[in-house]
């Protein structure tokens, strides 16, 4: 699966799916959010890159057998 670097932090490197043409659906989604929601998600992603994923399993869970996490809510 093609990915591109999204955010580099002290604890984690966050990558996002990129199409074969270099488009990033995650960036497109974030760009389409209202300003308030975009700021909240940006803050969450930067915090995760710096400190690691939230330990609250209602918010984030490691995907079984993989090296990535799923955000359930923000």
C-alpha cells in the first residue's frame, strides 16, 4: 500500500495512504472539515506523533496483527 509521511514526531511517524497519482485522501478529508474540527484533529495528530496514541481504548486501539492504530473518536 503506498503511503506518504504525514507528521513526524518524537514518538511516532504518522503516515497516510497515497494514491498512485500522489493524492492523499486523508489530506483532502481534513481540508474539507470546518476550521474548528480541523484544528482539533491537527492537535490530536501532533500530540500522537509526539507522545504516542491515547491509552483510552474508547478513543484509540491498535489494529490486531498490525503496527498501526485506529482512532475511534476525537
